[in-house]
C-alpha cells in the first residue's frame, strides 16, 4: 500500500532553496533608475541614490566637551597642583578669536570653540577657582574633554553611502553638516491584489462559504512600511483569462505586481498559468515552510511575485523573499537579518533540505537564559500565531529536528520589519 503524505504541497519536482532564489533575484532584477531630490524632512526610509559626501568637517572646529577650563597641557606642573591665571571666557556660539591658553586658563562651556594653544579641558567640578586664578589637580591626560575638528566626519568623506535606507539618525547626520536635501531613488510602485472566489471585503456581509480577505491589508501595510506606493486592485476571481488581463494591465504602470493566493496546483489555482500566458516564471515553489508555493516571474519586463493564500505563509514569504526583492528594485543594500541565539524550549521535527520558520515567544528560564517557546498551533492560516508571539525561530535546511536545550536562531518581528 502506498504511503500517504501529510504534506499538502508534496507534489513532484525539486524545490528551490531560499538562498538560490535570492541569488536569482539579484541576477534577474534591476533597480528603478529614476531619482529625485527630497528635503531632509521627508528623507526618512528613503533609499539613497548616490553617495552623499560631507561638505564640511564635523565638528567644524575643536571645541569643549564640558563646562570647564581650557589650558595648554605643557603649562601643567608635572607633580602636584597647578595654579594658572584666569583669562577670558568663551560660551557655545561665541568666538575664541585672539584668545590664547598659553600660560593661562580660559573659562569655556560645552560646545565652545577652544582658544589658540588649548589642548586640554578640566571639568569645572574638578578645579578650585578663585576670582583671578584657578587651581588645577594633577593627573589629567593631554587632550581630555575636548572634541577635535573632523573627529566625527572629515570634509569630503562619504557621509552616507548609496543604497542606504535612511533612518532618523542618518537624517540628523545629514543636517549636522548643513545639508537640507538628499538624492534618493523614487518610491516603488506596487500593484497589489488578492485572488479567490471565496474572499470577501472586510466590512461587507459574509456569504456562506466565504472568508474575509486579510492578506491584502497585511501586504499593503508591509509595503507601506517599506515606503512603496501601493495600488490596491482589490480581489480578483478565479478566472485564468481575467487574471492574465489584469496582470498585463498592471504591468504597464507599476514596478512590481504582488498577489496572494492561487499559486498552488489545485484546479482553481490559476495565477501560475495566468502569468505564463502573459509573461514567464523565474521560479516557482521554494523549500520553505510555511509558504512553499511562491511564484516569481516577469510580465512585460515588470517583476511579479505570487504568494500563497494562507496569511502566515504570506507573512513569512514576504519577509524572506519579497522584502529582498523590494530592496533590489529600490537599489537598497539589504543585509540578511541576523538571528539572535536563544535556547529552544520545544521539540520539533522537520524535513532536511527545507528552511522552516516556527512562531515563538521568548521567556527567561530559571537559570537566567533566554529561551524560545513555540506557539501551540502551527497552521499557516492561524493569524493569532503571529499576534501572540515575539518572532520566528529560523530552522535551517541542514537540520531535521530541534530538541529542548538546543541553540537556535531567533528573528524578532521588529528586526524583520
């Protein structure tokens, strides 16, 4: 008697490893070419189109890091305290022109430019001031408590590299050297739709046998977090000809077409055939769980990605396949998310040769170690397994089982998005 399979996608043909799919994405797809210049106020999460060079040194001049007294280290006694006359005062925003620290101490405040010859600053709480002098303790190293000109960024240096996705701290750095705008790639235009006769719009009456479409809102939210412009094309029914027409139309005005559902091998799964009618597939079916039926191809020169219908599979495949595709199309240099090492608190059996992602919650064990607890339900349609967990345990292709106490990789949702 033939053995029955409990794997609903266990049909013939080799599965493509995830890493091989990422190599194909890098080889087959090119970034959008168009650029624009945006003000820094709108630069967060945009991708730099070219290297940004610093027009000035940062800081532009040597300055005090504390409120205190600037001196020339050569004037300090080698042993014991030093008493120096107090001459001059410089505040932040002031000028030290004409002031010298040779043989004297100059009162300075945080951010104030240093007088000529000053190479050391004493913190005000460490000294004993008098109306005309200041007594300095011994032992302070030369160069203490000052910021050198250009110690942060040299003039002409690469301030921010091309392909960087701007973060708030990057915006601050650009502002600190006087820039008011930067060159970025234009936003990606993504056409998005769901497929399936069983789908209904949230907020509408639910017919018998129907379910509400959650995938489109999930994908739209993820795309917008990436910074893409989303064209929501709604729900398309299970009709191969109609799907092919919509795919071809969407390709005329978008940089990427993204769908969910209809990419398996059932009689009512028509997306793969529709793509092949108007374009071609680059790959189909990945060695990943959840989310094996993933299609990627080209339609009139525009990339297409077809994700599974189950929402957890949609989330996983978007995070680990579509996100790298978006990065490639936007010209973004994207490093693979780095797994944190945690201890497994669960047992799990998996197929070797397939990368699997288990939804887990972190907890602190009695010995203080951080360990991962797997969600009790594994189904790819169980959305609460995402909302009730902290992230994904990444189980690589070369293992077949996980036991309590094993060290595994953990990807927090915040690191993925």
